[in-house]
């Protein structure tokens, strides 16, 4: 689904922001993307979303050569930014989620909003909580029916119920075969969901692989491992007994 090799990116004539990035991700897998501030996570997400073009190297996204066809890459991916207010365009929940959709798909959009337990369609977006805005942005991204979903800090600023809801969406997306890359600083909510982990530091890839290989290295890379791992208990599942309704990818 995603294949990157010797990937470099720079705003010429400045020095490279990303250097020698290489990894592979299969369909339906979740990749945890971690690293300190300024490590290059957001830049890598922009490359994967087709918003930037790699300077050198190879990058294939859903069988598309991202070095030469960013337009198709943008159709196959959806990027949900950390700052929801940068993404929301409509003045109400219904207006934002239905923007640009045909009448048939508007009904689908409103049904998805209901399953995500978003406020009523006539609710002004400016009164939504941080978590509600985040869910609205995620809903609009899923309505694009992407093959790859890119999430920048989806857990930031959420309370415990909100984190559980986002976890439920990630798991439902995974069950539906959607490939997901999640950039995060706090690994706790993602530790038992991610199949693979990619660690960046100062624009370079410092680790890639499953948790058992990557987590022992995290402390030396200025990334805090999950509490259960630090306590010697391995990776423990969260208590998701109160999962939200099946939310994720709209039907094809």
C-alpha cells in the first residue's frame, strides 16, 4: 500500500528536512509515527498526502508514483490535521459534512454523523468542543472514501471518553481494510492498535518495525514508551467495553 525508499525532502536551497526515510506498510495496517517536536512527522504526512513532492528517493502510495503524480495521490489519501479549525469550512455541522456532496451522499453523510454521535446538523460549528470538531473533521475525511487515512495527533486535547471514541474509529477503519498512519506524541492510546512504528529524529529515521523491536529503543530517541512497557508488563490492551457504534469507513 505504501513503499518509501531513500526518501529525502528539502525546500531548496535549504538543507533537507527529511533524509533517507524508508518503510513499507500493507493494506489495513496501522503505523504509529512518533518523534520529538521538529522531527519531521508533519512533513512526512504532507508527502504521503501528496501535498509535497519528495526531492529524491522513491515513494509509491496505493500503487501510484508520488514522485510524478501527486494529484492521484491526493485522491487516494485523506489528511486530518491536528488543528480542526484549519479544516472546517461550513458554518454548521450539516453544512460542513455535506459540503460538495450529491443529495444521495448527503444522506450518507448525515447517517455517518449520527453514528459518530455528532451534534444535530443545524448546530453551529463554533460552539463545538475540541473533540467534536476533531470527529467532524474525521467524518468529512472518511466520506472521501480514501484508501489511506493520515492523522496528525488525533488524541491531542481529548478527554478519556473522546480518546476511546477515536480508538473505536481506528479499529473500525482497520476492520474495514483502511490503511492508517497516526502521528502522536503520547503512545498510550495507540500502543495496542498499531502494527508497526516509525520513529523520526531531526529529520532522520531512527527506527522502524513492530513494537517489540522499536519500544526498547524509544527512551534513547527522546520518546516516552507506554507505561505498561516501562513497567515491564509488555503491551496491555485498553478497556474498550464502552466502544462507540461502528463508525468508520462509509460503505462503498
